[in-house]
C-alpha cells in the first residue's frame, strides 16, 4: 500500500480517526466493516442501499416524533386525581421550578437535538434521492456529526422506565400512547444512523454535482 | 526492528476530524486550512487537547462533591416528605425490591461518573508521562469511556419526568433539588472532557523512541 508522497488530498487512503495510522481504502462488500489494524477503531462500513434506507428510517422517525409529542407519555393517578405529562413537560417543569439550566439541558437533549437530527437527515437525503444538491451539504453533514452525542432520546426512554418504577410504589401509573411512538422514534433514529454510510454520502454528492 | 508506522502526521498530512478526508499540508499551505470536502477547520491533533481535558476533569471532580451531597429530589406526600440524594435514590430502589432498576441507576449515576473521571485522568497522565505500554488497551479504554458517558443522564431525565407528573398539591408533589444541577454539570463536563482528549496522543511516539 504505497501512497504517492505528492498528493493534495485523497479518499483512496484514510487515517484512523483515533490513532492516525494510514490505511488504503479497500473495496469491501456490503455488510462488511473495516477496523484499524493498530488500535481497533471502526474505519468504514458498507450497507446495502445505505442512503435510501437511512432516508426511510429518518422519515419514519419524524412521523413517530410528531406522534410522540401529541399524546401523554405517562399518566399518574392517586385518590381519584390524575395528571399526565407530555414529552416537553419535563423541560418546562425544570424551567418553572427555577432550574432553568436543567430546563435547557433537558429541552435540547430530549426534544431539539433528536428533532434536528431527523430534519437534517431528511433535508440532506431527500433532495439527493431526487438527484438535487441539498441546501448546504457540508454544513448539514458537519451538523449531523456534532449533534450526535447530544441527542439523548434512547437515554430518555430509560429515564421514563425508572420514573415509572419509582411511581408504581405509591400510586397508579399508566403508559400513554406517546411512549410507544417515542420508543419507535428512537429505534428509527438509531437505525438511520447505523445504516448511513458517510463515504456513500460523499461519493453520491459528487455524482450529483458532476 | 519495526519501522515507524505510517501515520497522516508522518506523511505531512492531516486527516479531517469531521469527514476523514486525508489532506496534505502542501494543500493547506497553498489553498486553505478548511477541509476541501466538508469545509471543517483542519488540525492534525485536537487543539490544546491536554490542557482542556485537564481543566474539564478538575472542574468535574470538584462538582462531583455537591452532586452527591445535595439532594436531587424531594417527595412530599400526605404531609410526609422524603429527600433523596443520587445514592439515596438507589438505596430506595433496592429497599422497594426493584433490583434490576436499582442496578441500572447505580451503574449510570454512581459508577459511570467515577469511572469516567478516573479513566480520563489515567489517560491524560499516561500521555503526559509518555507511557509506552498497553497502547491498544488504553485506546479501548478511551473508546469505552466516550461511549458510556451520556448514559448518566438517566437520573436527570427521571427527575424531569417526576416533577412534571407528580404535582397533585397536598396528595403528592415532587420537587427537584440543587444536587441535580451539579450532577448534570458533571455529566456534561465529562462528556466535553472525553471529546477534547485526543486518542491519537496515545500513539504519537510509537516507533520513534522504541528503536532508538
């Protein structure tokens, strides 16, 4: 695997994002993945119909996200009085109680970032599906990378389960319709990220621009 | 006798931290220091990685104390009030027989933050002293630390749900406590600490000093 010392930039070789070791990019089959020979970091994956599948999952995720915001997540009942909460109520409750910092953190990580991820994926992949250049592909792909750690829907699901168990001890709690929608939204988002192959994204973009 | 490994740095090139394109320093000198593919700023190593990680780790370690000493939530029901710290919440779950949930909360809220701070401290110190042994294991430790960090937010989300749901005045009301802010700060600051640490530093001197 010799590399031309005089290159300007190349995608025929890549450096491991975790240890900087240079590898030649081999043509691997769909469903296979390549790991760094030195540190074991994941270097590349190939998925069948990567971009189409990621788009389908993102659209599914958006549908369920909308549903998840329309109905209660949990309903709590005690002595004949009941109270339900929606997805955004946690953030609002922190804000109203004077813990505005936590309100912002919860709002961003459970509502804004997961929604943004889906919207960015759709505005990126839908135009590409129709052979058009997305509004700002570079910015969109960078945003996607930076948003990733802050979209915490899957963790929020565990938070709901813990809250549910804690409440069961002293009152009647029932699960709302939105909880199912929310869990399906999380599953769709995870699948969208898992199937999205960034190399396929860049090479498809180049094809469209050409 | 192994030759020094071929890295982007040894080729006088930079691998884009966002999209992974391999860009030569010649291109950067002649054109621009933005990635030609994704337009992110190019750097060979994360900027001021060690200093930033140290600062964030110290901040997280300091905040860890109020996060565990102050209560994170208070439940008032029929005039009786119970106040919980992070650890108190786990003990209460054990007491009510919810072992599986208690273990999940213990791992996410007690074990993960301590583990994260300790692991990153070890990584930063090992790089600072140019440790040569067990590079691959340290790389794995970093990858694991980065992956688990976000899961400590479970407790914060749980509290947000309880305070939104349980507000039936005299019957039952849950309020948040100041420990929650410190706890969320620990989680977020350690996430930043893991992001600013550059795992490439673990490998940077491999092959240079070893063969003399």
